[in-house]
């Protein structure tokens, strides 16, 4: 199966084991990285020219890594496109309840209902995937959901699910929790409130050193623009900058190239997986990195948890190691057997 993919990192989930070929839909900063009909057509034509038989489109809504939602017009355009081409649409809505400001989230399910009334939608081509890992903070529970209008897909998934069943204890706990409407509504409201506060805080702090981020309203991350820090707008320079941040100030922000971003210099910053103190230290380090006079005079701010004092520590210049991002952040023991890194080593 070959698929067109929106701007998200599906490689690890889909390619390593199955051999699925992904063709990125090129999105541009000039329009806020929106998925356009022209971009979809371009990706589809590129696949046709390469003699690739496209089977479907994969999208995330809200977007990972952008932290933006797909508006109604964009969703309608995508549904129209897949019906015209007679290919499938898989919509990953795992961040659906992380929206913390307007505009509100619109599920592809709503678009299906609208389009079907006008006779413009084949339900069998559309599938929704979801999980409790992001919205409810339960990644360790491994509870995933597939919602499809296609009976054949549902029957196949039901058979395959026997290899990854959710334990009865987990099912009981989740069912009990989700049955408590008051708790769920309160949890979601508080989560949105905290995400908005953290997002606004990190944008304000980064703006102090003239770092801009894409305007977003969902997700657990922001899309940081460091293009002005590149000597040249190339993938190689993006990786040099990434290594400088990792080795220089010990922060791991994901480079845009790992999400197939066509414009070097964009980075995803996750901000919802740490406490306030850790976030403050991380931001101080980023501010120091951007405002440093010279690489060899890097100064890092660290907070001593016991004394609550600020410690300044001088670091050497960042390494020019040619290791890839996966090698740097992933121990060899947890690499997939199908990982290109494993293949390269053998």
C-alpha cells in the first residue's frame, strides 16, 4: 500500500514493519502550512509519474507537529479529493480534545454527514483512528480505537486486535472513568486551560529572543521557526543547528525534516511533558543558545533543586557529530529490526 501523507511523522509507525511507501504532501509556511487541493494534486501526480499506485491519504487533525486544526473547507476539500480519486482517507484524531482556543475542532465524521446528505461521499473510503494516550494522558494503557464505516476494514481490524488486546482490568478502569461525565468534562476543561497557559508562556518567552512560532491552538507542542539561524536553507544546515541545540544546551527539539517539512529551519517543541520549573530551565537554555555571542562561549542555566539557586555552567562548542537524530536519542537496544539504522549497521 502506498499513501499520500500530510505533514506528520508516520514513518516509524507505518514504514518500518509494513514497507508502506509515504509520499509527503508539501505544505508551505506562506499559508500557515495548510493542506491545499493543489498540494494534494501535486503529490498524487508525483506518485503517478513514479508509477506508484496510491491507496490513500493520511492526515492528523489537530496536526502533529503544527498544533493547528484543519478547518471545514480543508476537510471538505480532502473528502472531495479522495472520492474523486477513489482512494481511502485515514484521519488520526488523537489530539482532538487538546484544542485550547478558537477555532474549535471539527471531526471528519461531521464532514462525512454533511457530504453524504448531498450524495458526494463514499463512507467506505473513510476511517478514523483515536487513542486515550494524548487527550487523557494514558499512553501506557495502550488503548487505541478504530472507527470505520467499512465493514471489511472493521472485520479485519477485529481479527488483528487479538494480537493486542486490552486487558479486562484496563477496560473496566477506562469504562468506569469515562462513565463519569462530570469528571471527564472537568478534566478536559482543566487540560485545555493548562495547555493554553503553557503555550502562551512559551511563545512569550521565545519572543524575547525574537523566536517566532506558528500560530496554533491545539496539541502538546508548538512549531518553532529558527530559519534565520541557518547559514543556508538546507537540510544539512538544519541538522547542524539541531546537533548544536542537543549537544550545546542539552535540549531535544525535533527538526522539521523528521516530519517531511519542505522548509529547513522549523522545529517542534513539546511543552506539555514537564513541570513549570523544568520548562523555565529549558527556555533559559534556549534563550542563551539563540543569544550566545559565540558557540565556544555557551553558557547554560541550570537550577539546583535543593538550593533553588541558579547555576551558570560553561560548555564547550557543540559537537559536529554526524550521527543521525535517531542514533542520538534512541538506545540501540530499542531500535526496530526494520529500522534503517539497523540495516546500515549490519
